[in-house]
C-alpha cells in the first residue's frame, strides 16, 4: 500500500478486488450493497463506508490480507473513508479534523469548559433555589445549554443533508425508517450474520461483547436523554421543579441510564485497548478513545452529582458535570458522536435502495 | 537431529480442512494430537482457505440447502464429470457421509450462508461457508486449540519413516530447524503437488512453467513423493492436473477465486496468432470453465485472449483487474500485443457468420454462427459496439490428480498390505474418487469425510 493514495482511491482498489470474490456476503449489509456496482463512484464508497460497523468479520475471513500481494484490509479502508467523509461533510471542517483525531484537543476543550463553569457558578450564583438550582438558576442553565445543543444539532443536520445528496439517497418512506431503526435497535450489523457477534477483541473469534457494550451505551444515553426531556416537561408543563425524588421519571430514566453508560464506556474502552488498531482508522484512535471516556465522564459525574445531594460537593460536581455535557454537545458534529447520525442515514438510504440479492 | 518434545498419539501432516477434521475427530476421541502445518500462520489452511462450499447430500431442505439432493443424483453428477473414473464404493461412501458432516461442521464452528449472488444454481447442492474457506479454517483452528491440539506452523515434513508395516516417526523442518516427530499414528493430509512447477513440467511438459497456480504455494507434494518413493500404492493420472482459464494477470500463486473470468461465453477467444480455436458458446459457463484451462494450455505460449464488446460487458461477474479497453478492434488488439490485422480478420469473419435472433445470456439460446470452421453455438452476437474490451486468459491450476490409494478406512497401502498406523485424507487421496474433471464443492466433501474417518481410525488405533 502506498502512502500517497487517498482513502477513496485505496478503498476503491480494495473494493474492486473484494467485489470479484463475494465470500463475505452474509456477514453484514456492506457486501450485498457492493454487488450493485462494478465501478464505484465516490458516493458509493461513502455509503459503503458508513454502512460498515467495523465488525471485522470480513478481514479475518479474507484470503487476500497481507502478506498476500492484494493486501486487503476492508475494515480499515472503509474506516478511513468513513472518518474522511465525516470530516469533509462537517462545517467547519477544521474542527472535525482536530477533534476526530486528537483526544488531547478534546481534553483541552474540557479543561476550558471546566474553568468556565467554575467561574460561572461563582459569578451567577442565584439568591434562591433548591438542589443544584441553588448554584445555577434554571433559566441560566437553559440560556447556556439551549444554543449549545441546538446549534451543533443544526450543523449535523446540514452534514447529513449533504451526505444524503452525495450517496444518492432517494425519497424516505416510513418503511425505510422502520427498517433502519430496527437494524440499529438490534445492532444487527454487529451480529456477524450468524448471530454470534463480531471479531474485535479476540482476533478471529466471535463475541457479543462489543455489541452489548455499544447497546448499553446507546440505550443508556437515550435513557439519560429521556430523563432530561421528562424533567423539561415536568418543569414547564407541570410546574414541578427539580430536585426530583428517586421515584420520578427523570431519576427512573437517568439513574439506570447513567449506570448503563458507565458500564458501556468501561467495556468499550477495554475492548478498544485489546483490539487491533490496524483494522480501524488508526489515525483517529485517540479521538475515538477520548470520546468513549467523555461519554463515561458525563454519566459518572451525573451519578456523582446525584449521590452528593445535600453535601458541599454539589457545586464542584455540578460544574464538572455541566462541563462534560457541554463538551459532548459542542463536539457533536466534530467527534465520533456524529457516527450515529451518519450510520442511521446510511441504513435508511440502504433500506430505500432495497436488497439487491433479494430481487 | 533433535526430537520434538513428547510422544503424541497422532501427528497430522498438513493444516487444511482434511487435516483439521482428522485432528479434531481424534482429539475428541481422547487422542493427543499434533498438527504440522507447512505454511506460516498467515497462510495456514492450504487450498481450503480458497474454497467456498461443501457439496452435500440431503433428503430434504436443511439450512442452507434447498430442496433435496440424494445419493443417486449426486453420484450421477460425479460420474458425468469424471466420465466414470472413480472408485464407486468410495464415492458412495463420501456422498452418503456428507449429509452427516454438515451438522458436525456446525458443531465445530463452521457457519453457513445462503448461496452467493451469481451461484443460485448451487443453492440446492452446495452449502456455502459464511466468509468462505478461510473462515472455516479459522473456526477449526479455534476448535483445535480449545481441544488442546498442538499446532506447529512452518513445519515442513520431509520424510515419513516406515519400518515394515508401521510408520515410526517424521523428519520435519520446523521454522528452519530439523526435528524428529514421534507419534503412534499418522494422518497425511498435505495436499497435492500443484505448486511444484518442476514436477508439473516433468508431468505435463515445459509449457507447465507458464501455468498459474490458483492456490497455496505450499502444496509441493513432498510427502506424496516420499510415500510414492517408498512404494505406497498410488491412484490417479500422474500427468494430469485440473486447470481452468483465469485472468492472465493473476499472481503466480494464491490468486484464488477472484482471478476467475466468466466472460468467455459472451466473447470470442483468440490465440496468440489472432485465431479462434474453440466454440466459446458450447454450454453455460459453470459447465465449461473447467475445460478452458486445458484449451488455453494447448495454444502457443499457453495464452488466450477473450474479446467482447460493450453489449456484453455487464453480463458476467466483475473481474479483479479491469479489462483492457479500446474504441476499435485494431486498437484493442494492439493494446493486448496481438496482430491488429489478424484480429480484425477473425472478428470480421465471425461477425459475418452471426445471424439475427433472440439473445438470452442465462440460457442456451441457440444463437449460433453459420459456416465457420470453429463455430460458436450459443450467444453468438457480433462484436460491433465500441468500446471493445479484452482479457488475457491463462491456465490456472487448481489441483493435481495423482495421489495415495486408500481404502474405505482411509488407510494407506503398499503392495504387501496396509500400513497399520497411517491414514490419508483430502487432496492427497482425492484421486481415488475424483479421477478426472471436477465437481464444485466435492473436494471439501472428500476432505471432511475422509478427514473424519482418518481421525476416528487413528484414535481407535491408539486407544
């Protein structure tokens, strides 16, 4: 493999060899999608790359991996194209280049956010208020976090729109959405095709660990999101302000969600340390690991904040928790966080194109 | 020479499908087993790593197989390709046992998938491995490791030492270091000799040096030669190999499946001199690809050139290397190193002999040429729509036929009787059943069935 090749050119070289074999058809959605083409346009490669969940089954099964002269490494080639597509479709692109790659950059931003929140907490301490609203008023929180959530989300939406154009996605029907959400909900593309999971931390052996930890993280995150949403509804619609007791929706969603995220982050981090970095986009390893730690940090500080209710630690823990959440939101378009949006878009686009093997 | 530490119940020579089936079967029966794989770890598995399916008898639908495929039909298919060159009782044994193998394979980690795109014709008869043969090999190595089987890579067996009717030990070079391996029983599953070009050249003639070897470079037949030199009974035509026409730009070794070219039925194929030499449309490609290796091998310089026009370019599976492309026949001939005038003449003659009629790429459409010395009897469409495309064809050797003769217990014989503690499985004995031709997925059937028999017999012998 020569270094002057762009990710796209190298992926195209590999996919054209791969497409003449097709032994891996049953592993995941990538290989049936590949059979639609003989020649691969840039958009085709972008779609295949974002469809790939990096389960690595095709690498370990491949007759043409190094030292064979064809030197195929489909998971890595697609990972490079995938990350490149996130960087290229992000705006501003430079932010994505920095934060996708550099865990240090993310840590740096976190330090800045931490400092800022500690400063804000002393400056804007309200006269009244219970729980953490005694430290930062509800309206102040909303004023800070609403734009920090909505603006990055709008940037992601623009990226996904560009993605849709690039891969030639068609009209979206309900059936396509249902199919895509079903696949994501079960993480079907990490099942290995045989339902025994993927190759990751144990070489060519199949395990469910990555799939389990990923779903712990994903569902944990969604539960925490539901906790925040339910809190918002209770605050505005029902006039019931925080702090909430354990037997209330925000806590019933948030506490298990937080625990699941912590477990998921620990699991994913350990697996990542044990997996072969050469089968992914090696240059963004640091950024990916930092993102896992950040998600774990959001959950851990949230749980700690709850545990510290009524103690003198609430202030510093609140600042820490809010800083991690802020960084997570701000980096949504520029970190691994964006993979969820692109992956879902790829699955919807694929559902729209139909399975070429079942025609 | 140093000894390998310890005495094993069973030493298995080779590290492909048959070797692994034998080793796993014996280990499950309680034997201590050593596998001696000649290749480094990255290339373990011999030709099995290039395979994709297993031909399997079955009385009714059985995942991933559809319909049913019974003993007599299976045997008829075998008789057709071998033209009767088979040991019928061994063939029936392989066929009957195949049904039982499928669940055994799943129990030992092999996973299957529905028949691949472009291979629907095999969905009833052949069970496709999910991920192909290397995935199967990986699964078996994991199973072997879990069973406590010792595995030595880069372990090339040079000599099988026989005393009377017993094998006493093996002389092996392990990663450059000569060693003696002692065991109470031995299974030879080290493949054919198709990667030894000198041997091929002696058997076939010097033209064999231009052949490409589709599979592993490690099947050099060292153990087979050693056994034959010691008077082991042989089977199969020593001068024959199974060769198909593949992309002439393929690597010398190990090109595997992707180097196939399915374009011939929709092409005209010319030789170095620009002349056609065989009916390209005689039958559908799955029934003809096997004879084209031989046809191309018989041409000057062992090379052929398949020429198509843009009407036909999407009618076959993608090729691993892009076709040579030109806007004119002369231009294409020039780019491929052929005489433009000669090719032009051949194409003109061919085009003039084509007749109008319906063209059906997926069936014998009877669209034939008229009046040509070498006719094309189906899919005869004139080459007239630019751009034109060309592929170079060369013979790609898949396997050789010469092997060790075995009985129904997979035991190896000398003229004075069986060798008491020696069995053989896989390509090294496949000539007993497959005397000529090839039946897709049958090599893996022979390897699995006889691997399991050899493992069972060896374990019983040492028990």
